[in-house]
């Protein structure tokens, strides 16, 4: 199966409708994903990317139906992560001497993954590869999101092959941005940015400005996951610039776990206090034991402030809270306020622990947090409401 993208460029990837977890168990993919590979058949033939290893045989068989594999002159490996390079070992058995174009770090990563001495050709930003009348221009994009990542651009067809950037984990048979449900599409784009690209936001801004400074016409962005942006491709570039610039909405997100309902009750009362003081703000509550971690992270990304609650257990915090905080710490959110809360029975360390992690994670921790002994009584309920009002004012 192939899908024509434009002129001699065809999509030859794999739609993975069943995928529900990516990066092991790290990222939820409610709508599956796609691994996009592209075949460019000019005077010279180039294959851009492959697919994830479980689909390697299927991919190579499909590719062989599109072209005699020996006619592939160049393989372009924009990124060595297994979801894009996983079919290389299978493919290279058929065409062992075909040159693979990648960055210097790409060679290291590909060798690290597959321990093969393939015919690597290192490229740098500005290097060009002639396909006949058209050329591929390479642009290194380190840490978007791996050290080896690069983009490439096909002249005359004005196509940017952007690898993970501008992608989404979104399985669809339509494959083009103008054909799919727009709210589903942008929900997945935002989740992808929030969970994968947030720590690299300064590099996102720098790289987009650099690519724009080349003044190359842009008709299509061929990502490596999800849809191909053929209708106003600049719209996702503009969204990335907006998201990379410490994005926030008028939202406060309360995330917590609870043992015997005390911390849940606190969360609800704090939310009521916030709404009392500011009826405009969008307050959302998530019990972390019952919520999808990556969906919660997306809500954190959208928030101007977060409140994190856990009761104290064994002088620590509940594991769902600890795990989410670990994830939040790695994502290096900026320009967000935070505070902690939680119930306790005797030692009561949870609020201090949460505040410390939030501070270490780059949040502006706005107060010492709120501790309540045992289940909240009327006096504590009032304190929670006041705490919420104070948060809203701050
Ligand atoms: Fe889609 Fe970084 O791999």
C-alpha cells in the first residue's frame, strides 16, 4: 500500500491502529499511531525513514511491491529511534551496500542499536544530495528530540521531512491534515508536544527560526507520525512557536491521590475556593490513580498553576503522585505556579516533600502548602476554601 503525497513522493509507512502504549509504558496512544516512511522516485531514488521493527517484514515486502529494492539509491535516516529505524536491519539485508545518510550522532545511535557497519554517509546542515533535477537539503536538528535528529527538504516539491517534529500519535487512513477531525488532530498534537517536546522548547524556537531564515517555500510537511500537513502547513509551525513560548491557558489543575477520601475532599474544597474567588478560571481535578498520566501532563502543560496533593504514607507520598512528579520534573515546565496539599495522621511529611520536588522542577511554589490532620473537619474545610481563594488571588 502506498499513498501519493505529491508528484514522485509516496507514503510507504505503516498505520498502527492497535498501539496503546509507546516508549514502553511511558506514553499512552489512545488513537494508535503511524510510522511514516516516504519513497522519492526521481532520477535517483531515496527512501526517507523506515518503520518500527514489528512491522519490518511487512514494510519491506510492501516496499518491494512499489519498487525493485535494488533501485533504491539512498536511504535517509533522519532519526535513529527504533520506531523509525526498526526495519533497517531487514531492509539492509536486501541492499547491504546502499548508502545511509544521517548525522554524525545518527551513526553512533544506529551502530548502538544494530551493531552493523552499514555504508554510513554523514551529513550536516546545508549539505545537499542530488536526486537528478531535485535535491534533498539536510538540516540538523539536535535534541528535537534526540541528539541525532535531522530534517530534510525536497526542492521544487517544497516538502519538509520533519521526522518527529509536528507529528502526532494518531492512526488514520486519511493521512492528510485537511481530511481528519480537527479537534482530534490538535488534541493529539498538543499531547505530543506537551509530553515529548516541552523540555526542548528553547531549541524548538531556535530551530524553527533557523529553518524560516532559509526562505525555502513550504508546501507540505511530511512528519514521521500521524498526518501529513498539506493544508496550510504553517499552522502547525505557528502552534509550535506558541507552545514553545511557555504556553499557558487560564487554567488551574489540581492533581492528587487519596487513601481514605481526606485528600480528595481537600482537593474539592480548594477547587471551590478558587472558583469563589475567580469564576473565570478553568479548574480541573484529576485523581492520579484513576487518570491517564500523559493526559494529565497535557493538562499541566496548559495550566498557569498546579496544585498537587497526597496524604502521607510511610513518611512519603503515594506512588501515583511520586511517579507523576518524576515525569513533571523531567519535562522542565516554565512560568507556572504551584502549591501542595494533603492529609496526614501522625508524621505528615507529604506536603513538604511535594513542595520540594515542585521547586526542584522549576515551579514557582507560592506558599508552604496546606496540611490537614486526619479527615478534614469543618474548620479544615474552611481552611481549604481559603487556601483556594488565596491561590486564585496569587
Ligand atoms: Fe518517533 Fe523519536 O521517535
